[in-house]
C-alpha cells in the first residue's frame, strides 16, 4: 500500500472567512487545485514533461469536495493525496485537507483526471509508462 504524498501547506486567513466566521467553501477549491498540480510532480510525472514525453496532458473531469470540519483564521493546513484507481483513459485521486497541528481531516477531495490529446482535443489512452508510474503509487483504502 502506497504512502500518501504531502502536496501543499497553507494558512487560513481572515479574508477566507464568510459571515459565519469560518473558511467559506469557495476557498477550498484553490487550495485543492494547487495541490493537484504538485501531485503530478510528486508522482514523478511533472506537467512540464508530460506533454513533451507522452503527447498528453490532463484535464479534470470530476471533482467532489466533502467538508468535514470548519477552519478558521490562523489554522495551518496540509493537503496530502494518493492514487486510488486507474482506468484506460483516466485516473482517480483522493486528497485530504488536514490540520497541520492536530492531523484532523477538515475536507476531502475526490478527483478524476482524464488524459487529453491537445492535437485532437479529445480524451486519449493513458500511456503505458505513465500507468506504471501511477500504479506504483496506487493505494487501496
């Protein structure tokens, strides 16, 4: 079983608050989106070489956020993630937003990314070398 990879650290600021005094749902998306960019590099498949070496890049087909606990100004967060499944043209990840001090999960992010051929503007098969790299990080949980 593969380890979860640390992808991003951040701080909840007062401007992330809504009128209820906690981080508004609109601010979770940028944290998770930034973490997803780091995910590919941590997996050894940087975006900067994906298209040049394999002729594809990835697009998000589905993203589902589950809010578990509120966050307030001054909270420090850590986002980690792992590969949870592989298809023929897609892969799925699960990211956790945790409190840096307590390790409590505050939100989860289930993500499906599709391999995309920029020439045809259509989905493309997952390259075998990419599949092998992702499979090494697969976690069943």
